[in-house]
C-alpha cells in the first residue's frame, strides 16, 4: 500500500496539468496579419494601393516598327509640347523605344534620363545608347517606390505603358514631384500613356489614374483618347505643397 502526503499530492497534480495546458491550442486567439508585411519598409508611411497591381509584363509593349507605323512616339511628343533643348525623363524605359526618339527630339542641347527597375533592361539600354552614340542620354536604375530622379530637373517626365505596374503609387508619385521643374514661366509636367482596361489586363481606368495623381497634389492639364496610339494620353502638373504621407487619402478602385 502506498501513502502520499496531501501537500505532495496537490503539487503533483499541478505539475501534470501545467504541461497539458501549455500544449493545448489557444482556440480563442487569432493571428493578426500585418497589412504592411509584403510592402517595402520605405513605402509604409504612405497608404497602400487600394486596387490590384499588374504583374511586371516585360519591357517591350509592342514592336518598334509597329509603333512607328502609327506614329506613336511622334504624336505623343507633339501632344506633350516637347521642344528641342528640354530635359526629360523616360520612366520604365525598357528597351529604349522612347529614349532614342526623345533624344533625337530634344537634340544636342537637351538631355534624356532613361530609368528602369529592371537591371537587365538597363544594361541592354546602356549598350544601345553607346552603340548609337546618344551623347545626350544618361541611364539610371530606379526603385519600385522611388524613381530616384534629381530634384528640379525635368521639363517632361514620360511614363508610357507602365503606370499600372507601380506597386506603391502614392509613395512613387510623392517622390516624383521634387524632380519636376518649378519654373514659374514654364513648369514641368508628367506625361502618362496607358490603356483603359482592367489592371489585370495591363491597363488602368482613367478615373483611377486621375484620382491617384490628385491625391498626391497633381492637377490634370489635359486628356485625350488615342486608341490608334495604343491607349490614352494624360498630362499632369504638381500644384501647391505636397501632402504629408499620413494625409494622403487613397482612392477606391474606379472603372
């Protein structure tokens, strides 16, 4: 016959029960997902995109021959009032369709900065620029939430068939603003060419585009549908002071 002291018996029960409690699942608790977990730390002060974002689809929207047949670049540069001697940026330059044509248009007294986030595309474009001896062109690697452009430098900034792929539109557009020339007589502009179709199909509705630019302090200067040129054309200019990141009101998805 075994005898156990009362005090020891209570201690033994607690010792057995505690591991059982610790091993039991906490059914009343749920893991809280961090909404910023998949966002770059450099973007988290800004609102996230309130719409889907297109996956990167490569950097060649169409063949250069096909685009030249409809006079795409020539018509876009004309609509953007691009003149010789201007300084321009080609964001998402890819293989350089616009870069080489912008360089020719602004001439030897103008400058073109070609930017992309694809290191392979940047290298190929650098090779093309060297091969074609485009002495008025510079190449720069950008970031997904920051174009990394020098301040107060550009008469025109072109974003052609790439805006729908920007994953952090509010951070990107906010960091783009300082690069636009603040000349009172002839301030700089941002030129966007895109397609009016769902973002999943590599386009963006004009209303969504307008809303996102307006949220960061840009004014819409002009808009036209140009299906023969592959979509629509919009031009913007920053106005007033840029809103602080926490004051930006994100847009709901619009059609």
